C-alpha cells in the first residue's frame, strides 16, 4: 500500500514545488524544473520559496501577503475605514499572516483559498469568511500593483453562515436593564446604551459618540448620522422621540458629566466611552447575568437592533427604514416568530 498523502505541508507553495514530510516531523522541500531532476531545497519553507523565486528570476518575497497587508494599511481605503473596522481587520490578520504571510500573492490559487476556509478554519467557519474577505482586499492591492491579474478569493464560495434568528423578549430585556441599573455607574451606562439601541434601532457606532447637542428636546428629535452608506455618501437620521425615548433622553441629559464634556455616554472618569471600554463591560455583564440567572440565554448588543425591528413591525405593522432596501431589513433584522396577515372581507 502506498504512503498516505499529506497535504497540509504543501499549502501555499509555488508551482512545481513539493513538500515531503519526514518521520522526525520536519518537511523537506523540492523543486521540479521542467525537464530536469528534482532540486533539494532543505527544510526551511521560506528559504525554499525564495530559492525557487530566484531560480525563476523573480525578486524574492516581492508581493507577499504580509507586504500587501503593510501596503493596504497605507492606502486611502484603509484611512476611510471606521476605527472599529480597522481593529477587526487587525484581528483577522493574525491567523491570515500565520498561515499565508510569507506566500507571494502570485502563488495563491483558488484551491489554497478553499483549503483555508474548509480545513484551516473548519472550527471557525464564519471567522474564516472574515479573514478571506480581508485577503480579498489585499489581492485587490496586488492587482493594482500588477502582481496578479485576477482575485482568487472571488473564485471560491465562502463558508455558509446561519443568520441569527432570535431577539431578546421584552420581559427578559427589561429584567436585564433593571439589573444593570442596580449596578455600578459603568453598568448603568451600559443599561442606558442598551435601552437607547432598543428604542432607536441604531447601530452602536452611530450613537457611541452621541453629543448633548444632538438631542433636541424642543423639536422632539435625536439627530444621528447613518453609519453604513455605500458610495461614500452620508445620510442624516432624525429619530422622532416617543414617550419612552423622551423619558430616556431626559435621564441621559441629567447624567453628571464634566462641564467641558459634550458627550452623552461617558466612563467613570468623565471621558467619552470607547468601543473597547464598552465591549469589555458588556461581555462581563452578559457572563454575570447568565451565571446569576438574570437572563436565560445570551444575546448580543446588535440583537437589540433586531429587537427594535421586530417590535416596530408588531406595533406599527411595518418595518422601520434601517437600510436602503426593505428586503435587507427584513432578512437581517426581522425576528418575528409569527406571520400575521388580514383576511379578505
């Protein structure tokens, strides 16, 4: 019986390169020139790739995924990204650089992308999708630099993702908010933010830096800027305040804050609450709420946007305008468990 094929060590190699695993755990690399005998390249993978590039008169390590990542962070597209998106990309880059950092863009094939998604990220398929989305951006940089002609990431189907189907029930959300309100000042701020998201349906990025001047009690409006707008255009959102939101707005404006602070949501030091500060506090609160049986199941802060959509539809009979397409709003945020329709006559 022949030796069982081992594919992992050959991931990301250049064409005509071969990886030969040894019993001691090392891997020997060889190159098969056209019409010639195999050339031994040793056990250093990076050095082996460099040697093959030199044999083919290609500048060594030009256009590696790591270099493209560095270049991408100097582009105008990177500068235009929201800070949270940048942090997400930096997080996604860790595994991507670990696996493919030293691989030249020209050597990456659709089969390598498929392997990354199905094998390297078999235990984290959604995370793998995000990492390949970042890689796709890097490949676009490679195309612009003339290193490749086509983006291999776009030739492979992503891992399937199951959309979230649950939103917190009103009673459970109320219990969670009351529990937060009874806690520390930091927990009270989390409660106010969660209540705001549930009543307004806004993304956290749209109101984390909310300022006092954006709450117009006389006009009964809260003025925000919509975060995700394709084409680079910005769109203002005026949220008409109902009784519950008016009550919340009064409590927000009455919060103690430094005289020089214009921000609504601040930390215990009087500084504007940051994304990282919020995330840490929310995760800790959610874990503790589950352990103490305040809530029966975990939900994300973004689920509050779905809560707003579902409750809006149940109360007013129509979906709110959250996206340019109502179909997108329905697909992503409508978590209704019962469909209602009127009979004829």
